[in-house]
C-alpha cells in the first residue's frame, strides 16, 4: 500500500509543508540499509535550496534564479533529509492476519533568517511527529515559506535550518542565502 503524508502548517513567520513518499531510496551511502529503523542516523540535510514556489514532491521544485526575490515575492525554502530514524510501532493485524509495519518519527525543525544587518527577522520552530512505512524514511522533505514582515529591505539574507531527530538524538544544520532585489 502506498502511503503519503502531507501537511501544511502556518506558523508565525513561516509556512511549512512536510511530505514523506513511499518507495524512495537513499543515495547518501547506506543509512537506509539498516534493518532496525531506530538504529539509523545521524540525520543529515541532504539538500537545502530556495525555490520559485511551493515544492510539490521530493526533488520536484523549480529553483529560484540566483536565489533572488522581489520584495513582495513569496520565498520558499526546500530541504530534504537523510538518515532519519524511526521508532517501530506495533501493527494491528488485518483480516488476513498480516499487519503493515510502521515507524514513528520525531523531528524538530528550526528556521532562522537574518537580514542584511545581521538582525534576526524570522525564527520559527516546528515539530514533525509522523507515522511512516520504513521505506519512507529517506523520502521526507519540508517546504518552508519564509514570511518577512512589511516591505523587505534589499540585500542578502542568511537562512539557517537546523533539524533534530528525537529518535537517533542527532542534529544537522545548514545555512543558505537569498537576496531581495531593489
């Protein structure tokens, strides 16, 4: 059975979409080969880019040219993760006596944006606690809409994304920049 988890959450300063896709594989070098989903890790941010609009699926987005936006244009940050650990959940047997295996994930994502002067203009946190099939652990991504209050000043903004995996107790951080044109 194919399983797709999709949620859209609006936060003060950011809108988020998180998705896990069935049947995705990990190209990062082996964390997906573990028979025990709780033994996976450490978590890593496999990709962090700015997109022209809301990312729809894993690796399905349109890059924002030069990561540069107009002052009133929505700013989207795409991130996908590798090495996510999952805590096995006991499955209930169906009428045939077989149950579908699932795991629980526990991710804490923090996004911070600093303006050209180094002042923090966005800081948001979101927890993702989902139940997934084990083969979905390497197909999890987030799309975060960065909402700048008022008219954004021209210049380069620094965005830091951190993610903590509560199951493996590991953390990853990546930084990327975007610009607001005059």
